[in-house]
């Protein structure tokens, strides 16, 4: 699928919001959180970051939360999430009772077969398949970064790409930038085809 890359900041980004990045161990969620935190900080926002994971290094539940605003948050832990990423079915149950009714939830269509249900908007995307097509399944987290940043209008594309360059090994920079752009392309397809909440693409 080839689409023109969209600018992330088509709309004004929210000033205060909470993000949960969730999946299983080994999916690079902590790196994802670090990139987001760096980008938000570079745009002048204050970020509180927390993480939780099961003792199992791979396959167990892993998540990272960010509370973002223009000033120090009253409470540094996420309690009512505006934007959620779910990269593995194991993380779905942990999403109960924390997602706002008007939240955006992005899932991996391959690994999340039974996404959470509620008044929030769920967009299932071929995140893992896109990473595999790029030649490395390990960049699925960066594909997801592009999708969440793009659909949530969370940060400018230029700032996000700079944060990626500062956060990944130099020899993998080009691959990660490409993965980010492919995540934006997925959102461009969703917008162009006006997919309804709860729908996805494959």
C-alpha cells in the first residue's frame, strides 16, 4: 500500500492528556515511551512516565504510561487514558476501566483478536504485518508510534522524527524513520477511506 505521508499536526494537539502503551514483553514499549516523552518535552510539555511489567521478560504483560501537560501533573500516574496502544491480546484485560469514553484505541490487528469494547474509538491496523514488510518485525513499535501520533495529532512529524533519531542506534535510524512514516501512511489510509470506529484494515 502506498500513500502520501500525512503531517501529524493536521489539528491542534490536546494540551493535557494521558497515554498508555501496552502489549507484551519484548515489543519495545519502553523505547516507545522514551521517544514520546522526548518529543513532548521538546515541544515544551511536562511528562510524567511510569511503567509496569511482569517478571517474564517476553510474553508477559508490559505497559508504559505517560501523563502529559503544560505543568507538573497533580498525579503522575495514568488514571483515565485518552490515547491507548495495544500490541498484544495479553494487554486487553488490563485496559478495563481506564479508557475514557471518547478515547482513541489503536490495536495490532494480527495480535489483538478481541479488542476492548466501549464508547471509545478502536482502530485495528496491520502494525506487525507492516513491520514484517519492512524487513524487521522488531520495528512494529515504531510503526505503532507513527499511527498513534498521526491519528491522535499528538506531536509534529518533525519533532517525532528528531526524537526517533536521538533514541535509536544510528545504524537503524533509516529503518526506524521509514517505520514511523509507514505508521503515518496507515492513518492516511484510514482517513481517506473514512473507516468507522471499531473497523480496521488488513
